[in-house]
């Protein structure tokens, strides 16, 4: 619902996108670092996974929340974005 497709050159470097390395706090509260990739590209974070889809388009400091399966709320906080 929040997606807007734009050319990669039009995105500032601080925006998480396909190929970005992201440091974030996951829904369980764990600090993680991963590269956002297409499915089946190794042991990175697929942009089609719940966490990967949530991170696309965010900037450092952004938090995204959504309902979890247990009726609560899950959240991911983006700490840092690094482009390859």
C-alpha cells in the first residue's frame, strides 16, 4: 500500500532499497544487519519476507508497525542504511 516505484537514481542514498545493507531492530527486539535482496539470493533478507518488505523505502530512524498473528503489534526500527 505504501509502495511507489521510482528509478533508483531518484532515491537518496539514505533510503532502503534492493541491495541496501540495513541495520535494524527486528520485531523480537534483536539488533540485526542484513542486505535486502530478491528471493533465493543467498542468506540475506528477501524483500518479499515480512521484515524485508517492511524495510523497503524507510530511512534511518523510521519505525514501521503492523498487527501480528497473535493480535498484538510488531515493529521494526531502521537504524542505518548503507548502499553497496
